[in-house]
C-alpha cells in the first residue's frame, strides 16, 4: 500500500500501540470537511494502492469544494457487508452460481468467497398468519420454518461453505436493529502483519434502510445485492465525491410529539429540498437533546428523503448508547480516543463546511402521519381526518367511474360517517360482515390493519413504551380495537419484549390484540399475512376502500396488502389509537376514538402519555442486562434452526425440482472474452409508466396471487396456494421472480389503458396479455425491449430483482426522466442501459405512444448521450437525444462486461 501523505502513525490506546492513518497530519483542509467525508478520506488513505485508489483521488477529496457538481470518482472499500434474507438469499445464490461458472471456465471456485465480514440476519420471512392471541408467535414461527425449509437449508450450507459469512437465525430481530444493538463496531480493530490497526466501521447493506446505522456515526448505505456481492468479493464501491447537505437541529421536541413525528417532518423537508445522490449530515446543538434511538429513527429513513445517507457524528450520546447495549468498555475507550484524534468527535458549536444547509427548530414539530401511498406525504394530525376524507372521496369517484353497473352505497361526510346505510349485497362502499360471532358494517375508510412493526420505530423505546401506555389506559377504560382490525406487534429485537414485560405493559398490549407475532419486518415489508376471509371477501365484493396504519417506513401502493388501497405511516401510539377508532377518516383530536361499554366517549387526550411519563419509564426499564442476555448466544438460534441439516460441499448441490433455490442463468453463456457493446435496434416498449414507479411496482415483495403468472407457475409445480409464500421469500428462484417482474397489482401501464397490474399489449399484434407472457413472446421473435418511464424511476427498496427481473424479461434499456440512485446502479450492474430524457423532454412531451420501434444510435465507450430513433408502424420517425446515465468509469467497466458479477468473475479468472 502507498502512503503518499505520510499519514501512517501510532497512538497508545488501552495500553496498546494502535496504528492508524491520521487525518490530523493533513491539517486544516481535513479539519474543515464534514464528518462523513472525513470517513471517506480515511478510507482512501488506508487503501491507496496507485490503482483503485491514487494520490489524485485523495487530492480531490482533500480539496473538496462544497458547491461543486460531483464529477470525481473515488473507490470506497467498506469494512463489512450486511444482508437480510430476502436480498441475502439471492446474493448467496449468485455466489454459488459464480463458483460453478468459475469451475466451468477453469478457475478455482474457492476464489468466490467473501474477503470481508458478511453478516446476514434472517428477518424478512416471518408472516402475520396468526394474530390477536397468545399462540400467534409460536404458530407463525412454525409456519415460517415449514415454508422456508429449503431457503434455510441453503443458508446453513452457505454459512459453512463460505468464509467470513455469519448468519443470525430467525426470531432474533430485524437486521437494522440487530446491527444497531449488536453488530456495529463504530471503530474497527484488526491485525495486519502482526500490527494492530484501527479504522472507522463502514458498510454497505442489501437493504435500503441500512442507513439506520448512520445514527451511531457509522457510514453506510443500501446497495443492490449484486453490488454487495462484488463488495464481498473485494471490489470497492464506486461513487462520485458527493455534495453534503448539513441539516441543523435546534431546540427540543414539544410535549405530545414523538420521534416518528420528527422523522416524518424531516423526510418531507428533505424530499422537497432534493437530496438524491447527496449525503445528509445532522449537526447543531439540538443533537445534545436527541437520544440515539431518535437519531437512528431519522437515519433509518434516508431512502425516504432520497439521500445516500443521513449521518450523525459521534459524541457522548453515542458512547452512552453503546454502553447501554453492552459494548465492551475497552471498545468504548478505543472509539473515544480514535474519533477525537481524527476530528470525528462532535463538540458543541461544530459547523463544518457544507454544500447547503437547512435548519429545523425541534419545537415546531407537530404530531403527524404520512400517506396514503408515499412516506414523504406528511399530514399534520389535526388536519388528517379532513384530508383523508377528501382523498377517500376522490377514490370513491374513481370507483364510480369504473363500476357504473353497481350502485354507490355510501357517501362520506366531513365527519367520516355514512349518509347511507344501504345494506343490499351488490353495492359499493359498505358491507355487512359476520365475523367471530359479531355482525357489523364495514365501510370505506375502515382501518383493517394496525401494525406496530419496522426497524424505524421498534428500535426506539420511547415510542414503543408510549404505545404500551396508550394500550394500558385503553384497557383500564374497557375499550378495544374494532373487530375488523388486524392487530400485531412485531418488535425489532427480543430486548423490546423484555422491557415491555419489565414495565408490566405487555399484558395491556395483548389485551388489545397487539400480541407478539414474530421478530421481523412483517407488515412493513408486505408480510402482513392474509386478512380474515370474511373481511377480505367483503372488501373485494363491495370494492371497499380500506386502510392500514403501521409504524413503518414504507407505504407504497400494493406493498402492505393487496386488499388495502390506503396506507398510513404513524407512530406506535397512534397505531393503537387508530385501531381503537377502526377507521382513518377521523379527526382524532376532536372526535371520540370509541365508546366504552357504558357509552362514554373516549378521546385521544384520555389515552396519550406525557413526555416525562415516557422518559421515566425508559430510564427505569431499558437496561444493559437485557442486551447482554439477548445477544449472548445470538448465532445459536432456536431448536428449529439447530435441527436443520445441511450438506457440506464446495459447490452447491442444486435441486432441479426446488421452487425456492434455482441455478440462476446469468453466467450460463458467459465466456472469458469481454463482449462488444450491444446494438439495440427494433426494440419494443414493454411498459410505459408515469412518475414515482417504485421497486415495489417493478418487483413486488408481498403475496403471490393465484391468477398471476408466478402463481400459475407454482401451481404447475404442484404447490398449493396456501404454500405460495411471498415473492420476497422466493427470490432464490428466478422462474418465480421473472414472472413477478412488473406484476404489482397497482402497476398502471399506459400501454394498456384502463388496466391495473402486470398487463401490457403485445405489439404490433395489439393483443392484451400479462407482461411476462408478452416478454416471452418477444423473446421468441428475438425482439429487444425497453421501458419508458417518468420521474424518480426505481424509488424505494434496494431491490436487485427489479433489475435482474427486467434483464431476464429481455429489457435492454430504460428511458426515464430521472432515477433513484440504487436502481440506476442496479440496472448497470445487470447490464441494462439506463438512459435519461433531456431536462425539457418526457415521453409525454415527445408524444411517444409506446407503440413505436426504438433504436439506440451512437452508443460507445464513455459516451455522455445517444440518439433515439422511434419509428411508428406507418414509417414515421421521431429522433431525440437522451443522456447515458453510466456516471463513472467503473460503471462503464461493469456495463461493458454485461454486469458487475461478470466483471468480477473475469478479473478473478485472469488472476488464476
């Protein structure tokens, strides 16, 4: 390694000589940098080799200009990779397939092995099948193991076959909370040639909410599984030196507000400001009043406000949290000494140079929710009832237009009440339901799912205990959620249930139906499980517009549940409140949530705890001992996990009849030669899409419908509908995932107007069919495909299958107005060309019908733009220029090779 700036030095910490690359030796230029860029600078100093990292790279970062447009590429080498099972399983499948390809091409399969620490937490597979009773947790766990037996056997094989891969078993917690509470080091210490080196803990993760760890001062963000695989194999992450937006926090949160209200406020502010592709760094004296759990809540939602990361500096609060979570005192001493020496420690009054700054007075934050379909659409709670009624009326109007043969039974007034009690069976908007011995009317606006879930909030004791206090007061007043509400409690770690028990509050949550259903993402990832059959039938027969309320971070269309059209993010105590109300179109400040048996009105103010009440409870009940006991044997797992047998082998023994784990076709025709750049001509449009198409729209994670192409495939394999499981759980099977691509039930393809779901028109036949079937027909005709899209294409989760599935359907290029960072990167990583309309253009402004044939002209190495020729059936052509969104030289390497994994594989073969 090189040491151009002579920064290698030694410190004595814990009576031990520690080697490090000292930023102090770089003087004022380094000191002025934002905290996050200091971490990147150290990373470059430590990895300078004259090839991947040069002295010029270090110069560019050291001389960073805050207002400069990012145009300098650097190579970031994370210390570790973190995965969850939905994204981790396909990542390990790819590595196993790479081993086979390496062997086929004459290389050493053992070279395909993580070179840095790779940690996988199984948290996305548990579904809420059972709820509302004491046996729900055990039954859901049993179903989880039954459904995922093949996947878990595969992960056990991976854990033994690959070095540096550790797996945290099911029923432990959510990956980001486990990372926060246990896995994160903050400062690494490792042995190199007999000498001890210290350096910042850094990571990338296969989940967009990896940024939660930024709350602990650890730099990391979400990447696609394919990019994470490359990082595991020693490839640095390529990025442009970013702009850094400073977000100054002042004051304190007022009475009645929660960390959830704060993060929804910040999300709205930053999304409106525009921080896509930028780092966000929080600073200001308000940080002194912000518990680390609140910081983690804010950092968690960086993908929602669009930033690459949302990081907090290290300070006394960081050490206090590490001490609470049972980190070793010697490690704490190392962290303090190292970060103070490196200028990475926060002092009051610190104000680094930033590209731009924003300020928020915490005292101005008000209670809020977000929805009905995007996290950034914050609604002040005092206006929520009226606004949701307006949204509901618009959806009712749309429903009337689409269902002219059936009468509309219900019109919502300003109070959210029905003005029509018609109960005839074939009407819209109201249904009579008999469920568990109770008969009731189920109306538009009903809240049918109330879930306390997601790493965003379950990692934060203040909001969890606030929810439990609301439940306690409701229980003591003799009120319960409405019978149509599916209630659930899915904590992010076992520590949560420990402190709920310690506070004697878990029983009150259980009394209201918020029983423990599992330790995992559940509803937030789309694993809300089935609604009771009677409820689901009523919703579908009468086309009810119903809601969910969850303490999560994602509420995109079709994500939470296929029967639910309106989804709202809220703090855990508000989740309980809406469950009691049974509807979301309610003014929770002025209307009663419910009545007790005596007919007395119960209002939100009767239930809401004070800030001091919650703080006292947190101080009294959340203890270091809980963290110590729950993480003492974190890799051991329960008896289900321990009883899984696996075959130890260098190459994975693929099973041809498996419906979970299949040999992916990405490498089957690969040769050692680098292919020529593709010439895309005669391409047809598979889907023409509007703005804000998410990775959930492209590759859903939730339930598989029987009539969907994936459902038909599984039926053909002899799988019963009850065993379909979810798209997320079957990401190790490309046959399912191909069929699931663009299969979200809320996708609206403008090529097939009036339809919803994965539908398109086969051209030029003008035949309406599923997107999958059309793609397969195009492949038989040797016709390449493109996607036309609007702004923010690929927002949401870092879902590699959104890119993988597009490739396998035959998509060669996407032309969009703008991209979310991770999806653009994933497309390149799979060899799909991301093109962007010029600023003044769109498929609407260019009057592209999507029925044209498309040719990409002038694609060559490192070109900035190409010409598109769109030709109609009548022979009329339209030409326009688009930008090539391959932004860095390294990304060009990946695209030339047909993908990032092919690039890595060929490099390893050349080194044999």
